[in-house]
C-alpha cells in the first residue's frame, strides 16, 4: 500500500451511512407479519397514508388455515409457504384501512392509516 492511498481509504470509510430505521424494498417500508397458531401477528399495522408498503409474511407454523393470504382489493391469493418470507406490495389509502385475511376469512388483520 502506498502512502497516498491512506487518506482515500479514510474518506471511503466515512461514507458508510447508518442503516435505515425500517428496511425498505424499492423505497417502500417493509412490515413483518408472522403467521402463528394465533393467526396473523400483528393484527394491526399502522402505516403512513397514500404510500406503497410491503407486507412480508412469514408462516411459522405447519398446521394453519392461513397458508395463504387474501388482501382486500387484490384478486391474487398469495400462497405462504412455511418459513419462507413472501412480500406483498400494496398501496396504503388516504384514510381508513386495508384488510387481509386467510382464504376462509377466519384470521383477519389490517393495515391502518395513521398520521400524515
Ligand atoms: Cu382460515
């Protein structure tokens, strides 16, 4: 290593930025949702208005009828294989909530718009 490289390395080291508060996927905040024996956890996820968000579902139990998730306004039934995170992208409305549930509509949860 030559002498002139040392200041350059110092500059590069300083450019390391702190990690974001919440992990993002293409700029959209990611919210973790687990599927347990109780169903979806958490059942209420507060999100900012009019913003694309990502729900990352991880099914942690083998025996559950929530082996898929249906999101209000989304015609696709998203299969949830065990222990494999599945990301579902959706748009938060201006106000109110977007519900999601197992295909039988037994386990229910929702993203709820708060603040601004
Ligand atoms: Cu169900």
